[in-house]
C-alpha cells in the first residue's frame, strides 16, 4: 500500500487505503459535487479528473454519485485506480493539490438518490433478543429465520445524511395498562446500528442476481442508523410489519466505502445450520469484519461486531432478487441491527436495556432506558485494510429534537 | 357539464367529465409526453398548450407528469379548467384538433416517477377473510385494525404500467406437508384489486398532513393490481411483513383521474366504531364510489365496491405522515384489496376461492384456484360523474408468463 504524498499521520482517519466517495459543498461554492476523503482533506473529484484528462471526468462531475454508481464495476475500478495513483504518486502532486479542500470546512450531503430501501434482520443475536422481548411466549426465532434473510421495505424518502436532526415521532401506542391506544410523542425512541449497501449496476425485472455477482452490482458500504420508535412499532406491526415505527427517519454516513476497499476485511460468516438453499450459497466468503462503535452523547455504549452476522450482504442481494424483483441504481439495503453475543455488543437500546428494564447508567450519573430529547447518537466503524492499514467508515450521527 | 365538440357517443369511455392524464408515445414519435384522454382520442397536452399560449405549457411538456404533479393544486385546477374549455368550446376546435391522436394508436407508459410506494389494508371484509384463512385460530382482525389504517412499504422499482407481462415469481415456500421449505415457482399466484393514489405536493419531514388537506396533496387516482404470491408470502411474512411475496410486480392503470373529477363520487365511508383518534377525523367525506370489475381472461369474476372501504385515502394520508414522515412528489399509496361483503365482491383469488379450496369455474369449463401461466387479469372501474355522467378509470391488465 503506497503512502500518500500528503502528510497523513499513520493513525489519521481516511488514509490512502480507504478513499471513500461522498458529495460536498463549500461556503464559497454551494454546488454539490463528488469528492474523495483523504486524511483531513477532500479531493474534488470532477475538477481533478478534468485537470488530469481522466476519461471518466463527466461521470464524476454531476451533483451526486448517481452517474458513477450507474457506470458499473469496470469504471468503479478505473476511478479507484486513478485516484489512488493521483494521491500516492508524487508526480501527480502539482496537478492534484489545487483540487484539495479542508475536510473540516465542507458540508456533506446525501451522496446519491435513494431508489428503494430494504432493511434486513440478519443478526441471530438481535433477532433472538427481540423475539424474547416482543414474543416471550414463543420460540425467539420464527421458523423461517434460518432459511431466508428476513427483510422488509422501508421509506426511502426519509433517508437522510448524518448530522440531520431527528424530530421525535408522534403516533399511536397502546400501553398494556390502557384499554385503547393513546396518542402522543413516542416514549420509547431507539436506534438500530446497521451497515448499509448501495446498488450501482441495475438488474432487469424477471431475472435473479447470484450470490457471487455481489461485487458486480453493489458499489459501496456505509453506516446506517435505522431510528425506531418501539412503542409505535409494537402496536402497529402485526400483521404487515413495521411502518410508522420506522418510517420517520433513517440516517446514513456520508462517506461511501467502495466494496473493493474491503478485500482485507472479508471473512467467513458464522456457520449456517440448516444449510441454506442453493440460491443462497456462493463460492467466496462475504462476511465483513467491520467493528462498530455506538456512542451516546460521546460515551461509548456498544461495540457491535459485523463479522458475526448470520446472513451476508451477498446472500441478501440474491434473496431480494430471487423472485425476479429488479434492482435499480441507488437501491439501498441494510443489514438490520448489528448485535453480537455479549451485552456490550448489542446494537439498539431495546436490547441494551432489555426493553427499558435495565437502564444504561451514563458517566454523568443519568440513566437511559430509551432516547431523551437532546440526546445525540453516533455510530462509527473501522475494518482491516491491506498490509496492516485501517479502513475508515467515518460516522453517522443525529440528535433528537422534541416532538412537534 | 358541457359536451365536447368532438363526436363522442354518450356511452363512450372518457367523456369530458373525466379528462384523465397519461403519458404516451406514437410510432412516428417515440418521445414520451403527457396527454389527456378524450373519447377515442388523446390530446397531446404540451403541443396544445403551446399552440394556445397557455401559461403552464412548460409544466406539461416534459417526458412525464412529474412537473405537473409537483406544480400543486392551483396549477392542477388551472390546467383542468383550460383543457375542459379547449375540448368543449367550439371556438377552440381549430387550434386544438391538430393535437389529437387516435387513442388506439398510442403506446402508454408509466406516467410519473414513483417515489415511495405504500400499500394499505383498508377493507374490513378483505382483512377479515384473510385473517380467517391465514390465522384460523385467532380473531380475524388484529386488535389494532380498527384504530389505525394498517399499511407497509412496497417496492417502487417494480411498479409497472398496465400491459406489462408478469413473470411468475420463484422462491421459497413451505407446504404444511414438508419439514423444510422447497424452492420453485410460486404455486399460488394471485391478484389484489386496489385503488391507487399519487401525491403531487410534498410535505417536509417532521410535519403532519391533516385529513382535510388530502386534495391539496393528492393529485390523482388510478387502478392498481398488487400481484401477490400467497405461498412465498405465507412462509416469509412473520414477523416483518410481506416482502418477496409482493415485490416482484405491481401494475397500475395508465390514466390518472384527477381528484377534482371525483366530486360527484364522494360518499360517506362506513361508520367507524370505535371512533378514531382526532388526527384521523376530517370534516368532509372522502369515501369514493368507485365500482371495480375484475376479469380473468375476459370473464367477469368480481365486482368490488370501493365505497365500502373502512379507511379512506384521506385518513391513510394523515396516518402515513402523523409520525413526521415526509411526502414526495410521486409517492404512491394504495387502498389494499377492495372486497365487499358478498362473495362476488372479493378482490383476490385467496378470498374468491377460499385459499384454493373452492375453485372458480370458468365458462370454458376450466377451474381456477390461483393464476395459471397465460392467464390475463384486467381490472376496470367507473364512478358517478356530475349531471349523470360517468367517470372512467380505464383498465389495468397483465398476463402471466411462466417462471424463468
């Protein structure tokens, strides 16, 4: 892994092994445009590509990443190889340096147009805990859970970029003590720490995408907080699944890490028993060793291990299309809450506080069963990069505003 | 209601009371462009607007209805008033006639960009029948059903225009006789006869839309067939709702009937007991007297009455946004299967054949429990218009192709 000619501390975020894509604007120029994060700088991708006569300059000069996503794997590889060369070969420094902007000075935007949004439920630990909490009289895992990656469609119109404030949702909930539902602000507002995937290359209706074609279709990986109202959700979700308990907001991290940056993070997923049907089997491992950290008001409250997910993103893609559903550029799908086997590895308050019965005690002496107004939740992650480097995912953060 | 100067038979489809909007192309000109159906003709909207110097010409000259949808209620009213005048006042005939195209000669397209797609479950008769079939050991209606309009998000990327062939989906299903799921083509492929609504005017995240603001946000109404695989759905839907059992295809009728064409179709909805929460109450009735007809291979199999729906589209809109979820131009939501109290008023095969146990006998001597390859399903509807006229919704149709 060559070093950058930029003066990047060995431990700094976004070294040359990551090179994630985002969309930014500046105070001088409110135009939104694609960028690549490198250390504490952002490379303006379109301007650099034009300066260096790159053949893909038009593809990276739009207001967002949509054209790059649609361009497909060969172009993704070409752009990444070029940007790596520009930032590591000193011969390019003079041409590239004018197109760097201080990362602290930019505003980051939703990096692509979200088409459909699907949320899975792929952590056995999470699904088991939730089953025990929501359906204590039954087996925690439903009979289908180990045969297929359970998922549902969410609301793509309320996918927002990290840093967007989240208004506490209002709606119906039915406390067990009440004969009829009551109306008001959610009293059990939660997070779900997840990993998201964005589709670049589409697929036609009526055809399937194989597990092994994952990297031809999926452009990149990011962090996702699937904000959840547990009281709205509990009252509404039988029989057609979560709706208003989830649809008010989903936050994503602004830097999209290309799948090709994750070669050193690929690991075998946990053993699957029973053996899945053939359409859910691939020849290569797509477990990913992302290590998440969840902070509440700056205080670390959980370390969810993504490597422990029962179903991989490649299996989820194959399942999502096995019925002939098409893929579109910009389709987002997420892992579901990432929870490990340990208490301190759980990815939501529902599990961390066991439905509020065991509140978290924070260093400031306060307790949390669920989120309070003003609380800020930040999810970060890293993964192993090549030759001992580190892949950085940056963060997804959001603060709770009072209900309106 | 003035007559058109066009020679339209009194009983012809698309008289001057309907004037629905669609998007078409012709053999001469493959450009997609907005049109209005009038009798057996289509008025090319942008060309007519330019010829008549209409101030909204740009809004109706794009490749689809997106700009018109985004323009909002005052512009919708202005366009409808102008088109009505053009087609009924003989003074306009000379200017307008050159912009008419034979309806039989045009190709119709998906008329707008679908943003999010939500499907409700608003017929008490349908929900009761489905509850009896899927959960025979329980109360047919879940405890929440009469307190809120149950809904879930569907896949907007597989919403297709009427006439698109539907490939039989493949996937997992678990017959009760098998110990583990089997893989293959769906054996219980079904329709759901529904009414769809498209949002024009967006709303910001964090704010609610009131029941009484329905007509300020919703542009138009159409027919929708929510193709459903009952065997895929039954195996997957607990606990997070329908996913692959629905996501392979949803067909919509190509002509969008403006909400303002439906004044004479507005009726009181069925009485609601218990009384809904205040956010679900409006001051005006939004029941709609649409009379649906469902045909299988040309044979009438059902007459679902939309006036019998328990929850109105105005209540659904208020519910969908009560948690602060935003609306976008192009958001589609659908009623859920329209079923009346009679057997011959049921809107899907699951109910019509009682889960396949009582197959339909067709005039050709064959029977149907669920759809077979080559079957064609067509849903049509009409509603009362002003002064004894009729509002026409045209049709949504689709044919089943074998699994791939």
